[in-house]
């Protein structure tokens, strides 16, 4: 043990002689060193306390992208939403509520589907503020005649980020039920109820457009426009079985009529085609006949012109010459048949005739083919 420490303990022992109790210099130096150690220990304790407080009290939260934070101080909502990032608050006095502002889809259908969430811990209440897809039963509507019709519809929407604190403060954690669900059901019943059930399928586009327009008008008319409506899609119209069977019968009858009309139109087109073919054939025959007639007429005209030219060219001298030629032919014939009798008509008004005297029956042969016995 060091000498100064030995001296210290010796000095600590009671003095019988009532000696001087003053602290020696070495002991003063040790006391000063212990005071500095206490200060370091205090700082360490404070740091550990802060770490423990951060771990257990957790006076901060992280806002993810697609969310905004609502700071609540002693029960009062702050007007300005907190953007994505790290934010601190005072425990007990304050808290921060993350609110989902992503696009959501709510369906009204009797088709069984699993509800999908975003897997984020964004609880505003016990039920929480889930995103993704939510499923509700199909909307039951009475048509114009009181028949029940099921409407399958899907709505895409999102919470408006800048007005999220006021929306949650006014409508609460069930704002989707109060704003989207109530307005959609109200509009669907109002629009579909104006039509008879059998007319709904053929009026589908008109009904879908009317639902989209009226839902948008009702939601945008709310103070502060708390919701951004992306789309309202009419997916399916489920009719009563009797109405559905009747519509199918009508459709089948219409299809039969359509087929008959198509066949009729086809027959009509075929008849028109045949008529056009016959008309073309008749026109062709007419053109051919006209061509033949024109040919005969032209030939006759040309023959008449030729006859006229021949007639104009005949002179007594030419006729006499022809008679001489004919007489020469008769003379040649007499050389072969000497018993033949020949008659000559002067002037050529009557044809020349010869008779074969050797035959039992006499034959009259004339240059004119129209004269025979």
C-alpha cells in the first residue's frame, strides 16, 4: 500500500494526545479526485436515462411515403399535416397519427375475395387505417317495378393529404364508411331505380356514366373536398333469375330474326345479282340482234345500191350482147342433145326455154327459178 495511504489511515485513527486533526495535503488531493469522478458518473447516468426514455417512451415516429402524419397535442389536431420523414413529439402531451393517402379500392361484390392491406402499422384506432383493397357486399337495388337487382361496382379513391387533419377531426376513423360507402350506395340506388330490370343490360353504359358523374358531384360538394375520387367502375349487374331467363329468350328470338333477315338480305342480293346477270344477257342479245339487223340492213342497202348501179348500167346493146352469149351456150347444149327444143324470146322479156324431147316426161327448164312444172 502506498505511503501516503498509510499515513492517511494512521491519521484517521483517534489521537490520544488530542493532536492536530487537520487534513494532510495528500488527503486533500484524493478528495478533489473523487469529486471529478462523481461528475462523470452523473453525466453517464443522465445519458443512460435519456437512452432508456427514448427506448421506452419513444418520443418520435417515422412517416412513410404515401402517408401524412397528424400531430395531436392534448387532444387537439394540428392543422398542418406532417410529411414523410422522422418527426419528434413530447410523450404524454403529444402523439403523431400516420394516415394513409395512397389510392384505395373498395369493391361492392358478392364474389369472395381476401381483403388486402399495405402491411403498415398506421393505426388511428383499434380498427386501424388500412389501405389497399376493401370488400363490401354487392349493392341491392329495387328497380322501377320493385324487383331486386344486385349491382357489382368498384371505386378508386384516396384521402386528400393537405386536408387530412381536418377530415379525420370531422369524420373520424370511419370516414370511408361515412363518405365513400354512403354516397356510392345512395347514388346507385337512385340511378338504377329509374330503370326496369330487363332494360339494365342494354342501358349499361348510360347507367355507368350517370353513377360516375353523380358520385363525383356528391363527394366534391363536401366541404374541403376531403377525398380525391379516381374512378367509379360498374362491373356487373345481377338480375333476378326470371328476368334473366326472359332476356335470354328475347335475345334468342332477336338472334333468330337477325339470322332470318340476313338470309333474306342474302336472297335479295342473289336475286339482284341474277337480275343483273339476266339484264346483262338480254342487253348482250339485243346488241347482237341489233348488230345482225344492222348487218342485214347494211347488206340490203348495199345490194340495192349495187342492183341500182347494175340497172342503170344496162343498155340495149348490153342486153343484146348477153342474149348472144346465152345463144352460144344453147348451141353448145344442142351439140350434146340434138333432140332438145329451144325457144328464144326476142327482147328478153320471157326467159329462154328448152325442152328435152327424148325423155318420156317433158321438163321445162327455165333460167327463172320461180317457174317450174
